[in-house]
């Protein structure tokens, strides 16, 4: 990725920003003081060893974290200059603006492919004005249209794992989110499907800000503009060791631990 | 190039060693004979005695055969196999001794179809089978069970939703009450409606009072089965729907309930099957009636089980024949219900 392009990106506004995010499960603190800025229309990769709190962090960004009964939180997540945890904010509105794709593809088994794509609109009780257009548009963006256009009425269970994951991406895109969170979206997929999803991510970057958790260094390098390295050292909650342009993190890391991790010397 | 041994597809693991087969045959034929002899010479008598001694002999023979017979290595396996097989056989034998009289005595009524459609209004005790019938009891059972389902299925499913989806503060209490209710003897349900609603004059003896008593018995069955079913719905689906900006209610309505649909139907059918044969709670609430009554809100109403009970009390040969046939009809209705519950549940598994 050329450096001019990155400078251009760097001039844009922040789509989302976290301020001193601390997270606990019961008494156990799992994240400490995470301050990250996600710039509009960029891809940010969150990397780090298992158990460092990446997935927990990403779930605080669309208020999915609070669904775990023992979850606690301190800090702020700013979206459109407003804290999404402010008392008057409805989590349902936040989840409409901040979409999410999960590790395991989770299409609704009782619905057809087409109904799955439109499910978000129906769940949000929004009017479906031009279903055909919406279907084609979001399935094209997710790179699935050509494979399913002749069988939109068949069950989503008949798709392969990779197709199901792209269906889930299309399902999130229908709601036109400002930010799309992806929690290890390719970890259950084969290399071919992974490649397709990475291409999809690169195309989506034009219209949506993406935050992606990944264990695959090469994937972070291929798809992201920025990278944050999370680490949970013994006895301490997870925190961000280093955050910057992906190229810098991988090729000129400032911290020795980052250097060790991206070169596979631990983790 | 070497010649293939054989081209015919076979299942060599299914060929049984003839020597082993012979030993098995001796056990299967020898033990019942031994058991029969034993029942003749010992105080163990009758069919039950035969079953118990045969069971003992067979298990013992299987153990011996497995230990010293052809395949000593798999003796534990063979022993358990025979143990389970014989237990099942004895179980089926006991159940058949219950089922057989119902079927054989009930068949006498099959040629008298008037029994299914007429009521017992103008039929005296011990009248011939050509006269009257228990159509009023069939209609009464259907009405009361239908009303009871209308009351308890929605409440039961809502209770299950509260426990699995809302997970509110009262969850342990709801669970506890459902569990406690499922242990309530059926007569207590009848007594409760009788004392709370009939003695106090709020209701008269009626089909509705009967269906209220039945609902008390149905509710825990429906709630517990529905809870188990909802638990089977993977959390992934709920998370996915919530992440798409669904409220909890819309998530439940659009994703959880459709996924659980056939399972919930099964829970309703199991609830119905639970109460279809109840007599005691109806005696105190619907009371029973000899004529057709299609209004569940006034006047007493008959049901199949209470009809059987009343006929048995009359005691004449023809009365008994009616009772057996009514039991037979009830048995078939319940079998159909359970089978359809099975089919619906299987369909759910396949999806």
C-alpha cells in the first residue's frame, strides 16, 4: 500500500474513538486503559495472543459486551461525538450503526438466503422498500451475488462455511453501518474462502470503517491500514502495546515485544 | 498382476461363527425350559415368577457362555448385551399384559360404531351394545382438553421464555414452582378448583372448571419441555440477531421461536397426552354427564376416562364391554398424539 494513500487516509475524521476502556468480568480485570482511534474508511487490525482481550474489546464497541451477566466496564466509546454508553443511548441504535461479523458463521437456519440478508431490516422493523435492489447490492458487496443469485429462496444452511460467512457480512451491510466489527471472520474458513473475504474487506473499505480481530499476521498485513498489538502479560490485564500504521508495526516496531510477536517468536 | 480375491461386496464383520451361533441357540432355548421347570418345582409361580427366573438363568448362562465359550475376550460385552436384551423382553412382556386385555376386550366394541356417536342419555344399566354410546364423552374430552391447551400452552411457553430468554430475577422461583407443580397429584388439582371456584360459587360444575383443573396438570409439562427445547437453540442465533440491532422481543419472535417451532408443538402435544387420561380431577370439576353437552361454561360434562370409571362401577357385562371399548379408543387417541409428537420432533432434528 503506497504511503501517499495512507497520508490521505490519515487526514480524515475519526469514525470511532475509545477513551480509557477498562473491562472486568466479575472481579477480574481483562483490559486496561485502551485508547484507540479508528479513522473513517480505514481497516484496523487488532492482533495479539489468545486471551489478551481483543475479542472482549471489539464487543465493547457495539455494546455486545453487556450481554454477559458478569461484565463491567469503565471508559468511553465515542461515535459521532457521543459516548455510546451514555445513559440515554439505546444499545439497539448503536448495534444498527456498528455492525458485527462473528468468528463462526451464524446465518439464521430457519430462513432462506434472501430472508437472511433482509433479516436485519425486519428485526429493526424498518420498511423494506426495494428488496430486490437491496439484496443484489449487499450480496454483491459481500462478493456472494454470483454464487447465490439463482437460489435466494433456498435455505441458508445449504451454503458452504465461506459462503455463510459472506452471507453474514451481506446481512450486516444491509443496515448501512458506519463501522463494521469483524471478530476473526476467517478463522473457521479454508484459504480460498479467506481470500474471498479479504477481497471483500478491501472493497468495503470505500464505504465503511472496519475493525478486524485476527490471529493471522499475513492477513493483518494484507488487509489493514492500521494495527494495534494487544498483550496481556502475566498477572496484568490486556493492554495496547503498540498502535500505528500496519507497515510500521510489522516492519519498524518500536517495542521489542511487538517485534517478537509479529515475527512469530512468541504467542 | 495378482488376481483380486473377490469382487463381490460383503460385510465380513456380520458373518457369525457357526459354533458361537450354536452356543447362543442353546442358551436362548435352554434357559426358558429351565425356568419353566423351576417355576413348577419351586414356590416361584405364575407368569411373573417365570419371567424373573428366566431372566436370572439367562443372564447367568450368558455370563458362563461368555467366560468359557467361544469368544471369552468379549465376555463383558456379551454379558451386557444379553442383560439389556432380556430386560427389554421382560419389560415388553409386562407392558403387553396391560395392553392385551384393553385390545382384546376393546375389539368387541369395534363392530358397534353407534358407541362412538351416540350418548348414554336413554340407556339403562347393562343395555345391549347396540344402544347408545359415549359420543358425549369423546366430545367432552376433546372440548376440555382443547380449552386446557388454550390456557396452558401459551402460559407454559411464556414461562419457558421467561426462564431461557428474559432470565429475570424471578427465574429460580419460576423453575421451582414449575418443578413443584409437576409433582402435584392430579386429584389435588381437581380439589383446588373444586374448593377455590366451585364451593365458593364462582363456577358451577362445568367443562370449563374441568379444563382449569387439567391446565394445572398440563402447565408444568409444557413449561419444562418448552424450556428444554429453547435451550437447544444455539446462542449464536440470539447473538447474531441482537448484533443486527434486534430488540429482545423481536429476536425471540423472528429468530428463536421460528427455530424452535416444531419443538414447541411437541411440548404442547406432550402436555395434552399428560392429561388425556386423567379421571380424578374431572370427577370434582366437570362431574360427568350422560348426555351430550357442547357448552363448556354451563352444566356438567363427561370425559372418556370418567365415562370408563362410571361404567366400571355399574359392573354389568355390557357396561364392562363399553368401558373396555372406551379405554381402547382413548388408548388409540393417545398413541396417535405421541406418534405425531415423535414425527414433529424428528422433523425438527432433520432441520
